[in-house]
């Protein structure tokens, strides 16, 4: 199979998977991130000339996985509880792939660090994926990469278990990750533990924001600086196209919570600063 035929075949698989994705949801906002991720992965895989079978499986996995995650994410933002329930059905749907759930470990023979993961393929196939991800410039970096970097590691099977659903497989993977973390502490490099409830995820995100506060601040500052002109142009266009809406919003009535006086919405800040009944504790309003 020459390069052109190889590339075209991969693109056919990509198009097929995109059509599957479009049938799963009719919301453009949910489709866009999935397609963008799949496009980036496809370009990266073709550039590295990875094995044909590996590319085909990876593209299908990307589209299927991104569809699930984005559907659940957008459903969580929806006021309709039934929408969230429908989105999570994907995690609870029975799938024969999870009958081959394998929990595996990767141990660095230099530092003793360990990574615990899960897969529905063979250990050999999953390790090919780790090595491909390691060589590919991806936005999401797996925590196993430093172990793969050193080149001296051992991969081994921990447990094989026939699961019925994705949720069950994730829970099994998370149980083993937490067990290893409890036994070996910081030697386990996994940052995210699978199969956690919403409270645990919320706590993890809070901890992440605290520990990466400086990095996030620096990134935000750099982002705003590099896109200053772009934002300025966008704001100008937005104000022009939403002139009537802004005017209507500025002139709508607003009632002060301290003195019950009603003023225009656009004048609320000035009124709050001058309000004689403003409590001493209400500063910075």
C-alpha cells in the first residue's frame, strides 16, 4: 500500500467515524471539539507514519471517546436533568468490548515509578499506543511519558476481568489505581483516578487549580497579551452587531437593594458608589 492509498484509506475511516459521531448528537457545540480533536490526531498519526491498524483503531477510539465526554459535559450544563441522564447512558450501555478489560502496570526500572492503566486490547497493543503517544506532540500528555522516556521499564498484567459496561471498567481501573496509590504513594505517577464520583472530581479540580495557580495566571496573561488585537477587533464587531440589544439592556430598570431607588442599569455602578444607605462592609461594588 503506497503512501497516497494509505492516507486515503485512513481518511475514509475518519469520515465513517465522523458520520457515526454526527448521528449520536445534533448539537454543533458538542460535535466541534470532537471533530477538531480527531483532525489533529489524524494529522499527527499520518505524519508519524504509525502502523495502519494502530491508526484506524486510534481514530475510532478518539471519536467515540470524545463524543461520550462532550455529550456528558454539555448535558451537565443543561438545566434538563433528563438530558444528563440520557448522556450518561453511554457509560452504562452494555458493550462486548469490555468483556476483555485488562488492568496493567508499567514500572520504571530506573526510579521505581509506576503507572496503572486499563485497556480492552492486548497489553502489547496498548504499549504500542503508549509509545506512539510518547513520540507524538499531543495536547494531552499521559503521565506514563516520563517512564517511557527513560527507555528502561517493565509492563505487566495486573488483572483481567469481564466487565459489562464502560462505567464498570473505569471503576475497576480506578480501584486498582487507588490501591497502588495507597501502597506505594508518590511512586505511582497517575494524577487522575478513574471511576470517581462528582465530589472527588470536584476536589481534584480544586486542588489542581490551587497547585497550578501561578502557571494558570501566567498562561492567562500571555493569552490575553498575544490576542489583544484579536479581542479588540472581536469586541468592536460584537458591539456593532449587538448595538440594539446593548441599548435595551443599558436602559432597563435596576433597583438598589439598599435604598430601593430605581435607576437605569447602566448607571448602577455610579449609584452604588454614592448610595447613602450603602453598608460599610459593601466595598468594591
